[in-house]
C-alpha cells in the first residue's frame, strides 16, 4: 500500500516514544484531513516510524457486531423471552449467537469482554476500540443524509474507549465502495472530521477501497478504529463497585447506531416513509432515526477528573440488559428506575409500530440513555448538581446484590 507522511505528528510520536506517558496529553495534533491516492485509492496516513504490535500481555476487548448488533458475555438472570411482536432475531440479528462467539473467542484470547482493549506502555495503557455503524448506513442511502454518518462512526469507537477513562489520541477510518463518488465521500469524511473534533482526537488517516461490483451503486461501508491513553493507576475498571453505588445516565440523541436491522423491519410494517413526520414528533422519521450518535468523551472525562467514578458502560447493541452488567464485579447487578428519564419519542414509535415487548426494547436499544456511569453517593450529587444545558444527567438506578438487570 502506498503511504504518505504527515509532518504534524511530532507531539504524538513523542507520546509513544516516552514511556512515562501522561494520563491526559495537554494537546493533540490538529486533526489530519485524509487525501486519496489516485493509483492505490488509499488515504494518506502516518509514516509508521513508530509501530505497535499485538501482544499477549494486552487486555483484549471484543464485542459481537453483526451489521449493527453488539453483545457481551454477560447474561441477565432477570431476562425473559418476548412473547409477541417483532424481535431483533426476527430482523436477522441473533444476539445470543454473538454472545456464544465471544465466549469461544475468549478461550483463545483471555481478557476479552471489555469495551476496549488495553495495551501496557510504561506507566500507561493504550486503549483501542473498533466498530462500524451497522445498517444505519441503509437509512443514509435512503435519506441521502451522509454528512453525519461519520460522526456516528467516530462515536462508536471513542465512546467505547472512554469507558476505561482513556483520552482519545487518534482515529483511522475505512471507507469501501464499488465506485468512488467523490462528492459523497467528501460528505462522509466531513462527518468523520467533525466527530474527531468533538472528541479532541486526530484523524490520523485511513483507507479508501474501491471494489467494483462488490457493493450496489451509491452504497458504501464504513468502519473505524480509535486509540486512547490512560495512566495505569487511573483506569476505570469497575473492580471497586459495591452494592449501594448509584447509576448516572447520560441522555442519547435517539437510536444512535445500534438496532437498525429491527428498525427497518418496523418501518416496513408501519407503512410509513422516511419522509413522513415522526408520529408525536416535530421532525421526519428519517431525520429522527439519522440523528448522530452523541460523543460523550469531553463530558465523561470532565466527570472522571472530579473523582468518584467506579465504572462506565457504553449502551450500544444489547441495550441495558447486556452492557451494564459488563462493568460489575461478580455477584452484583443493577436496579433501574424505569421512569427516571425521558424516553425519546422515536422509541415510543418503534415499540408501538413494531408491537415490541419491553424486554426486547431494553435488550436492543439504548432507550434514551447512551452512557451509564457507576459512581459513589458524593459524586452522584455533584454530577446532578452540575447538570446543565446539553450536559444533562439522570439518576437512573443503583447497584444491588444479585447479578443481572431489574427494572422497577
């Protein structure tokens, strides 16, 4: 692959060359704007003068992603099967199969199961995460909204790695299509740049693959990869969580980037067009569903810096049921206060139009909460008192004895 050098990464190289790395670098290089080589169709990226290798010493993070689904090895003792209406499995995504795959892989790579993979480097960890945006891309094709899908892509990875307390350093993307539409690709990359700016990390580079005949005309696929850093003594790992700790929820913008295989089935059943107004809302259905994923990095790092945060769960595929238990020590679970936050209108419509049971909704979608922080009593009061503007926060539950997630 042909590569090109950037000349503005001196500070970043310094981070990696220095074994005594800070937990939160003072500044990150200006995000790099990718270019495309006419011959190789690959974007420019750093010259590789400092490389990292995979090592058995690293702590792995792997989740199941099947065109928009993600799961973990956690299973709730309180879960019951939905008896009626559409399910994620009906839509072609089997979360249980994904869970089984993660369990099997974990036997080959111990340590898998977290939101991000940790690689030791001096007195710090590099924290890595990778993800895509699933079949939300299908709605991007149908609505023509391409300038925010890149924000979703960045969000899915940086939101994962910040759960360890890591400050994102850089991001790389992969854009694949049958025929390169430069105008469309520019819109997508514009969103990626915006996402990197929102998370204060460098867009270090990536790959543009043009594969004739592989994708339908006008369609493309996306994936991304983020790396952050955190000092070893500052890692958020959940090991100190105890019964009585509180759960603080940070609101989502809507569906975010998981559950769209089921959403598309609901749209088909409803008979509505993406151009129709969302029932009960003031935007179109397409606009509501394409709302970009919230990037929580700055808000979460600010909360962490003030102390009292013991664990963090990014609510993606698997919803509350799978994601929250992943941060708890064995023997602990969550009690969620059902009416403690405002559920976005789009979820009410999805549930009603698809006749979806509560248990399936909670297992598939974020239901209006995109990030959950496990904190002590003192921190909860501070966070709720600091609640302001776009940085809203809700007390949504507590840690209790007994594994799984209960809703009261």
